[in-house]
C-alpha cells in the first residue's frame, strides 16, 4: 500500500513517509492508492477493540512495517482507558444509541487516533535514530490528547499553542499541568486562527529544527489519526449488530476527520446507511451539503468550541474521493483559489451527496435544549458537541431509516459552564477533578511576532 496527494504532485509515498510528513508537499492531503477491503467474516468472531484494530491497521502499513511489528505495537498502543472495551454504548431506544468515545485519558475521542500516531512516531524515530518536534494549535481537545500521547516518548518534544478565549478551565489545565521535560504548553495571544497561522508558518519555514529532525503534524490531516478512528467504526458496528445491517452515524464535526473516517470505513466494507454531518453555527459543511456552497466565513464562538472552524481541513479528501472519484486535477483546481473564492461543484456531481450524507446545523440555543431534553427524558448528561449530533438526529428523524448511532466525543465534565447553563448537574470523574488543584506550568507568548519560534529553538 502506497499513498498519494489529493492534488496529484506528491505520490508513491510509503506509510512511514506520510506518517512523518503529515501534509503533502503540494498542499494536498494524503490518500491510500486504493481502498483495502476488510473481510467482515474475520471480524465477526472478535470480541475486543485491539483484535479488530489488528485486522485494519496492517492494511495501511505494509509498505513500512511487517504485520507482526504492527500487531506487537497495537498490543501496547491504547492505554489508560476507563473501559475495558475502550468505548461504551448507551441505549436510548430501539432506534437510537449513543457511542461514548471519551473514556481515554484525556476524556475525548481524539485519544484513539493520537495514541496510535504517537506509537508509530516513536517506533519510526527509534528505527531511524532521530528526534522530532510536535507543533500544533488547539481549540480544546487535540492539544491535551497530543501531549498525553507523546509525553512518555523521550525522542519527541511537544509544543502546543493554546489560544485566548473559548476553552474551559479543565481543557486548559489538561495541558498546563503536565510536568514533563518534553512538554511545552504555550499560552498564545490571539485566536485559534492566529495560532493556526503560526503553525502553518512554522511548517513552511522550519527555522527552529535541528538537522535531520522531524516536524510532526498531529491534527487530523495526518492519515494515521484517520486509521485509529476507522477502527472504532468497525468495532461499534460489530458490537451493535455483528456487521449484519447498515447503520446511520451522527457525527459532531469541525475539521471533518471523524466524518471522513466513517466514510473510509464504508469504503472498506462496513455496512453504512447515512452519515449525519452535525455542525454548530459555524456551518460551512451544512451549507455545502444543503446548497453546494463551501465558502469561508468568520468563526463564531459557541458552546461547542472544538467545532468552531471556518474551513474543514479533511473535507478535501471527500471532494477528491467521493465527488471527483480520484481526479487530482479537478481537486487541485478547486483549491487553487480557495478560500478567496468559494468552492461550488457541478450540480450533477453535487447531487451525489444525498446517497450518503445528510447535514444539520444547531445553534447554541438548540444545543442547550437538546442537552436538557436528554437529561429530562433519559437521565443522560451529554456534552455540547454530542448534543449537536443528538439534535441533528432528533430534527432529521423522518429522513432516517434503521438504527442510528450518535457519537459522543467528549466527557461532559470538560464543559462545566455549559452544563450549568443547561441546568444539568455537574459531573466530574476523578481523572479530571485531580488536575484542578495541580500547579499550572505554561509559557505566555505572542502570536504576532517570532517569539514562539525563538522559544521552540531555545528549548529544542
């Protein structure tokens, strides 16, 4: 299995190369040269997540690692989950269930993809006798999951930019209370978009790197994160109905990685009915699926901050694979003028959307109402991101056939203010409550000059 860019100028890459490179040199995103097929019969007798992962992950890694190497790595990759199965399923009724993906150490679904990426990072660095820097910005959960996943690997130093504004105290302290010599949380002035601009500049200029040192991408553009998420879609389908019939999945999304992982699983053989693309008032994806309008607008701060985006990075992968059926020229042409010009595709091609996708946008008022509804009727407390996905299912119920799975992507305890405003009781598990009294260690720097790059260079 080799990989290529969605824009056609960075091809024939091994798994190890795309793992360490992250973004393609032509600005596109890496895709596998073909969709490997999963033998569903080989999954139906399995009863745990790791065994399912062992049937999926090696399908993408054989250009760099043997199956035995990968299986040994997977035996020790996912750690510190509260649940033996890593997930939990809450049954609402015969037609709706909630898939809880937040039982990892940072209480968010991103532990699945980032722990897998970190394990492969470390294995590659050991093999090549090199070191690496992780450099990223976070709107909440990515930063803490990246720090936790990489903190035990001495060959990796992690620098995470934490923007001002819309983030809970718990989310911030998950990053600023990790006292490790290879972890550097940076309280950066400016918005998340300002921090993202710094990260993009850092990846372009690389002035702070040593010779032969890797700069690693940990956001969802890295294909390895997608692989980790593909695994749980197969696993929950196995748990729900033994892969016997198609399911609907309602996915709260910002950068579209979780939605694309669901789509990828279906391309590999997982039975799928519909994907509900659930977004908050930052509705670029809903505008596309409803009106063929993918245009960048100003970001609104909401109570579901991990979804506060102006552009969904992974959406390019769907345009390339689903709509353009692998036409790199068409994909490259679309993105040559974006975001200055909106993306609008041929209407006959866009009509394919209804085969697989439905979308819905929920504002904060609707999100609060949904949180109250599920608590009052099912005694279930959900975080605001999950509520966006649950609201979409409620509003689109007449368009859905069969069983629907709502993805719950974060522990509600990470959003105490949203719970309070919704009139829900606080819920704080020990793994989160313990960090509140810990001393914060972070570095306050400006995103408007070179101080962040100088800081990384001085601590590298």
